[in-house]
């Protein structure tokens, strides 16, 4: 049976659809945006409370990917998120002039590099391999202004924030520290997120003799970083640790049930094809 309007539909102004057609929205972010539209306009509402578990079940994404997609949508002002309640409230921003997106028609400006010319062909031929490598590396690192581009990940600044809060002396040059910070940075977290986690865990552990030893980069910036950040923001909104655990448990159960249903459907299709 094909989908019918009688079974439900979502009313969206053509002007909004025209605006969405003009901008680039990555796949996972678009999935979450569509679900916000479904939960609001699909029920003739301007906003709705949506848990991460609901996003996971509807999109098939993990909680980490959902969190990063929602963060992106909020930063680009496509979705307005309100964290003042136990379950966040979401609203689609129909004022598309406020969206901070890159138009599909807008060309991407590439960084210019400085080309080193040498009229002395003989000297050019005898230039040794080491000099050639150094020249290539300099050209790669040179930006429009002709200055060497700095590392975009503020490892030193983040470590300084940690040392200030903990009165410690961790080094920004330690390989493990750099690796953990850059890993979280690639996941989409930024300097303000690191500071939020540091401040939250310092408040919990600094005066605890057993836990204060874990106020270190490998613990704070490791795989549990997102969990620490979620707990920090939940505490600001007045949500207890028990409520967070219960919410995560419900979300995990919903995801497991959804996967079980998909596996059952797959098995039924395979059995039917064998008959």
C-alpha cells in the first residue's frame, strides 16, 4: 500500500522548502532536522519536547551522532533548543534569513599558496631532496597572508584551563594529552565544551581524596567526555544524575527494541524468499 495523505501529513510552507533547497545540510543533521519538523509541524505544533532516545529510534543514529547533529543545527540556527526542562524542547526556526549556512551556489574559496619562482634552472636541477621537501612544506603551510597557519586545535589553551582549575602543571606537549584533545575536537566539541567538563568535574572531585587523582587529561578528555558534558548541562538544568541514568536506560531499550524489530523483518523476508 502506498502512503496516503489520509494517514497523516506535515504542512510546510513552500517558502521554507524553497529556502532549504538553497543550502547545504549534511546527512545526519538533515535527518534530525526532518524529525524535528515531523514532531512539530507534523502535529500542528510550533515546538515539542524530544528526547535523544526518540531521535535515535527515528533516525537510527547513535546518541553521540545525534548530539553532534543537534549541536550543529543549533549553532546554524535552524533549530532552537531549550534545555530548561528535563526533556529538551525543540522549535524549527522558520526565519531562514537567520540561518548560518553556506549557499549551494556560493563557491568555496581555497587558500592561496605562495609559489617560489627560480629563474636559475641549473640551480633548480641540483637542489637536493631535503631542500625540495622544505620548500613544499613551506608552501603547504603558507596562508593568504603569507604567515604560517597555526594548529586549529587549541591544545595549549585547553591544558592551561585545566591547570588553572586544578592548580596542576600538565604539559600541552604530552602525546597522550594531545591525542585525546584532538580526538574530541574531531567529534565536534570545542573549547567551551572542554571548559564546561573541566569546571564540572573539578567541582565534583577536587576535594575528594579518592577522585581528585582523576582530574587529568586522559580521564576528562577520554571516551567518557560526552557523558561528563551531558551530566554537566543536566545539572545546570536541575536534572539529577538518577534522572539522566533513567533517560539513557529508556533510550537504550528503545534502540534495542527497534533493532530487534528490524532483524525480525529481515529474517522474515529471507525466509519468504526461500519458499
